[in-house]
């Protein structure tokens, strides 16, 4: 009976078949200890010469790392085993040989591993990261789907570089037309929200920033909800609930993976409501008190975000930034028009911004003046302006970058390990 390693506990004392790969092997006299993986987990298979005979035992003595095998044997509980179970091997069949596998248990440099990313993802820690990523993505979808939000994905190819072309990837479109890879689905989501009330999109986004920081990829995945009849407080409440839900889901479902990554889960368990909510003014004061060269009116850099977030044991929300450093579509604060009703959520432990959003500008005349101020082509925004001409309402939303959330929850140094095949400034292979 073929079973997956993750389900082995349901078949204790039963003869099972595991179809997978040899992750590692060691021998002790007349016993081979074979570490197998099948994509669902890792398990030790114990092969004795007495049980399988001399010929098969000798053949197994020459199996190399990542040989694909089918192993049949009896599952038994063993508290010393990492998975809590082992298999007593009765038969082994080699499916595909593996010779001179390039990623051995020794230390390798990051560039060496990234050049072999298609193989590196077979390792235990990389598998754990990708499983946690899956759980995060599933938790995000579940959070919105169970709250009345409708998935309405935005286009990846967009016709105009509405906020400038400096960080957009141009694409040759049909009949010599120019298109761009999307930076965000937000503007389209605003239109969708006027039709469906509560919507979200979830897909790849592209930023042509020539950045080499540990927080940046040129291709990443982002979830973007948008709500009609919503203000800044509604946006903050939604963001807080999403983060708490996602972290809770990973703690509930992916403890073994967090353990494999040696993640300190007590820090994740602190992610509970309410999140501290501080104004940009207060954030600047806090940074200045720490001796950082932060002047009012400037945007936060990575060191600033790190310094702020390290003051709290859970994500912190910074709201009401200077309008001059925010996008043209941000609504000004009615009480202080020099401020925008924007919100950034900074993850603790120095991981920086994971969510950015706010309340959108719903007033047609003010939006027109902001477009002019930013010297943007009005004709490119006619469809967007229609949203203010035909039944405009207060509305808002945010974007959450999945890779940064994965890096934070997994406790990773760099976002390059959070996606199967990272795209960075100098990396487009494999």
C-alpha cells in the first residue's frame, strides 16, 4: 500500500510502500540507515541484511544521494526518530540513479546554491520554507474568502506607466505597442470594489528597482484587498486581522517545519491583537530619540523600519505619513491636509514593512489636481477618474508582500529563500 510519509502515523504496524528519494545514508555493520523523502516529509528506513538478504543489502550499500527509490516495509513507532516513526525495510527498488549530486551535506556558498536552486529546494530547510509559504498563501485566501471578499485578479500587462517608468519593466506588445509588467493591481481593484464591494487580487508583481537589499526581489507575490465604504480605521483593522490569522495558522499547522528552521516560536506567539498604532510624527520622534538621523518629511529606510519595529514584540502600524512622500491617490487627512491617510505595517524582529495601504482619494476635483501636481498624463487615468464621476464612495485597501511575510515567519535573513526561483538584480537563472 503506497502511503505518504506525512501520513505514516496512520499505518503503524502495517506494511507500506514509500515512493521517494534517498536523502542520506549511513551504515553500521549489518544495518543500513536510509533517510528517505517523498515531498511530504522525511523518514528513516532501517534495512538489515537479515531481512533483505545479501544481494539487496550489498546493492543498497552503493546508493548515492538523491537516487529515486521505492521502499516497502513495516511502519513502527520510534520516539527517537525525528518523525516519530521508522520503517523496517523488506524490499527496495531503484527507479532512477543519481551520480555525483552537487549539493552535499557540507557547506556551500549562496551563489553556488542559487545556481542550483532547482536542486537546493530538495533540502529539508528549503522544503520547510516552501511548505510554510504554501500555508501562508492558503491562510490568506481563506481569510478573505470567509469574509465576503471576491477574488478579482488584476491584469499583469498594463497599458500605461501611471506613476513613472523608472521601476517598471517594459514589454513589447502586439503591433509595436508598449506595455508594462504590473507593479500593483490596486487601481483596477478600486474599480472592482465599486462593482462588488469587497474584493482582492493575488498574483505576481514586478519592480525594476536596482536594489540589492535583503528585502527586495524584482518579481514577488502580493495580495491586495480593496473595500468600498471603508476608511483608514477599517483598513487597519483588516490588516491586523489578516496578519494575526496567518501567523496563527502557521503556528497551528506547521510546527514541524518551524522546528526544522530552528525558529523561535515564542516570538510568533506574541502576535496578538491589538497591534500598536503610532502616527508618523511619533515614529519620527522615537527614531530621533534613538539617535537616528531622521528628519520629519522623509520616508523610512530599512534601518529606520528595523529600529522602529524592534521596539515592539508584535507588528506595529505607522499611519498618517506626509502626503508628499505618498502616492497621488492617497486621501489627505481632513484635519491636517499635509498628511496622507496611509498605513504601513512593520513586522517585529527587524523585518520591516510587510503591508502598505490606506484610504483612497474619493474626491474628483482633488484627484485631478493631484494628477496635475505629479505631472501624470490625465488621459491615462480617464477610466480611473470615472470611478469618482459615477457614484464615488470612501474606500481603501492595502498590499501585503508574501515573500517578506514568509521571511519574517520563518526567521530568514534574506527573501531569496522565500520563493522557489528568486529574481533579483543580478539573478535570472535558473
